[in-house]
């Protein structure tokens, strides 16, 4: 240890700036203006002067304070900031390890160099492990300046790293504030190979239905949530492309409640100063509604194409059914004494033809929006038709039961009260519910349909939010399938909500059902139990008359020899229509196209009472034919026929000057009562 004496610093704790003069090199002269604030833990004034001399020789102008106790050091640290601490290992009342602990306790990261004449190698290593940055022996102070320069440089680097880390923390905080105020899920993770999630925004919980905490604990939760058909593709692409900056994937996820959501996921690399990617930041958004909208659009486009195709087929089918229906009604007039078995066969043929015509209308109503007005409907007959379709189309492992419960104790379709409804729309409702029941029973089960009369009183109405007092027909459709979980049962009627895979459901079926039922002033209830099945109840208001009025057969109107011009390019329709009209006292002329029709009318306009014309003719379009006939005779009576009786067709036809419209196929009564 150096001698403890100094003519200029007689006190054990002192402060000053050394003023010793030594010959300096140019390099040292350049450092003479380098101020260096040093806190020196030393009890020897002589040793202090030797330290200062070495620092001056190294080109520094040190400003220092010498301390010998912990209290002195605390006071010095509180008084100002320091560049470096140089400490003797052992002092009478203090030591370098104690000084180091004090410095660390106050969280001051200063270069700490130990100088001692007695410290051993093991002690020095222990001090370095404790946090000292270097140690020197007092008999080799020539190493002091290089050690100081090295530690100052390293301290500067540590400071830069701390500043960079602080800036990064501030950036991350701003990032969090931004991420937590947008609807997309934002994530920040380490190198994907490390599988460590550093941050994920709260939107993750809303979209994925899982907690952020669970994702922090297990990054693979994200992979496992991906739909099995998309998982391998997304997994490999994420690890291959996220660090390259071209990761952009769309995939499906399975939420814990069983619902499926579509995700668009993008990842972007974060590079260090050397340009090496070391983190990935990304954004994931829920695009389910967009995907479903696109699916609906594609479905709409397919329906439009189907509608065009169906229109052509429907026109041809109606042209086929029209002569069949006409012949069935003509045969009893042409053949005398038809036996009873033949009459039954004719009736079967007539009923089948009518059913075929109704099916064509139903298809057109679905694909082209054929206008259909609500009528008094016996819902039991509609359910019988549904029963036939289900028995023919559904898997054989699904057992179907259909029951009716009339208010008078009888169990027949005819015992149900009448409702005012659109048969086509209700057909869509019940088929949709039956199809959903089928899908809920992939391994088979029981599908039951029960229709019953129900009188709702005021007490019942008060207990059910949608109910109103009155007479209703209640249709219950129940299955023994998988059931609906309580978490999603309140959402099943929402547009676009579906638990089915893409391509197996659009999420519009039940919302359409609700819309149709509401348009009929009714409502629908559902109850379900997972594993036991689901039951839908459809309430439809009954009409004031609870018993169907007997059908009154329309008596065909006979003619008095009036001349009818029949214009149709189908020879079979021409012949049957001509035979029907002649059988009821009319004279008939026929034309196969518009040019022939105009020529015949121009020649016989005084005799022709009515022109019965198909709206789809070769050579000339129907509008041109109608305008020409009206020019020849503004009072001309034109009845238009068509197998595509859309509301737009009817309206445009009437504007052209047509007096009446007859939809194919038609009965003799429908035709004759228009003449």
C-alpha cells in the first residue's frame, strides 16, 4: 500500500483536479482536454497521486473525489454523476467489494476497476464475477490507462445498448397502444424457430375465442387451432416465408365453441443493425364475412346461370305438359262411356301433369323469382309432399315420422286449420329445417314432423316474447342428432353464422327461414341439448275460417262459333288447343310463326275475335307481333301464353297491348274463361 501522505490533500477524503506537469506526446496532448470524472476509493494520498499521474500521462484531465467510507461514497454518488470508479481492494473501514455492492444497490452501471498490491488471483476472479470490470496490481500501474480506456469504451457500448433497449421498449409500448385499439389481432414474436410469442393484442381473444395467456404459454395453440385441411400448408409457409417478408395466408380456424372463422394472416420480419431478421411482427384479421359474402356472390352467379338454364328447360317442359293436360281433359269429351278404371287412370294422368306443372313453377320461383301470391293453404298437404321428398332423398338410416293433431281429436291433414301463406316459401322453410336435421344425424336417427292446431291465450302470450293471442298451426321438426351447444344457440339465426365447413353451408339458411316466417306473421323457437337432438317449432297464424271451403268446379264457357287465331310454334299445342276450342263451340285458325299470324290476321281481321299467341315465337319477337296487330286493329283482343310467367313478363306484356295472360300449362277452364 502506498504511504498515506500528501502536502496538498492532508484530509482522508478530498476533492480536486491534479495539476502535475509531465512531458506529453502529441497523442497525449489530444487527450488533455478529455475531462474524466473519477470516484476514487482510496485511503492513501500518495497512491492517489500515482493514479492521477498515470491518468495524466494517458492524456486525461481527471476531476476526482476520494472516499474512504460507505457514507462518503453515498454522498459522492448523490452529488454528481461519475465516469468511472477506481477502488483499492482493502481499506481500514471500507473495501472494494462493499463499494461495488453499494454501486449496484443504487443501480449505477459505472466502470469499476480494482487496484491493489495484495489481491490474489482467486480473489480477483471472485471480484470480477461479482461485477467488477477489471483489476490491477499497484506495482503495474502502466496498465491503468489502457484499462480505463477499455472500460470507458465498453461503458459507452453498454449505454448505447441500454438506450437502444429503452427505445425498443418505448416503441413496443407505442406498438401495444396502437395494437390494442384496432379490430385486427396483432402479434410480435421472436424468430419463428424459437416458438416464443412476445406479444399478442386482445383482439386475439375475440377472434380465436382463446386467451392471450394460453398463447403465451404454448405457441403451438395457434397451429392446433387451424382447420385440419389448412394446418400443414400454413405451418410450413409460416416458417418458410415469415422471415423473408412474403408470408400472406388465408385459412380457417376452429373456435372452442365449434364455429369456423376465416383468417387472413400476414407476417413481416424485423431486422437487427446488420440486416439479419430476428423477430416477426404480424397482423391477423377475421375475414369470415367477406368470405361468406364471396361465397354468396358465387352462389348467386351460379343461380343466375341455373336460372337461365332452368328457364329454357321450364319453357320446354311446359310446352310438353300443355298438350298432355289438354288431351286428358279432351278424352272424356271424345270417348263415350269411359269405364271406371280408365277414368281413374285419366285422373292419375291429370294429377301427375298438374304436379309436374307445379314443380316447374316452384323451380322458377326459386331461380327466377316468379311472383307467387299467398293463398289459403292446407299445410298438411304440403307436409305430405315434404315427407315424400325426405323418404326418397335422405339416407335410409334416418327414420321419418309425420303426425297431425287436429283440435277435434282427429289426426288427418285435413283437420288442420287453414293458413294464408306462400306454399313455395313454406316448402323452402320446412325443407331447410329437415336438411339441417339430416346433417345433424350423420350416423342416422329419427326425424319427426308434427303439425297441430294451437289456440294461444293471453297468459301464454305474456310468457313468450314473440307470441300473440290467437289461433295458430304449430309445426314441430325434431331430430335425435348432435344438438347445438348453449354457447352458440343464440347465434344460429344470425346471417352468415355457420358451424359447417366452407362449401357445406353459407350461414343463410336459418336466417332465411326466420325472414320467411316473420313475413307470414309467425315466429320460430328452438331448444336443443348436446348429444340428444334439436327441436324447431314454427308458429303460423291460422285464418279466420278453420275449415277449408269446398272447391267449386269452374264451368267452362262455351263459344258461339267465334273465330280464334292460335299462334304457337309447337304443333302439338296448336292441335290440342284447336281441338279443345272446337269442342266448346269455337272456330280456330292456326299459325306457326309471327309472319304467318300477321298475314292471317290482316286477311281475316273482321272475323277473328281473339288472338291466342305464345310469347316466344321464331322469326319475329312477340313485342313486334303485338305492335303490328295493334296497328292493323287497335281494338284487337290478344291473349298471351307463356311457360315463363314471371311478374316482369306479365307486366311488360300487358304494356304492349295484351288484354290477358295465360300461363302454360293451362286447363280448358282457364283457357275458355278468358275468351
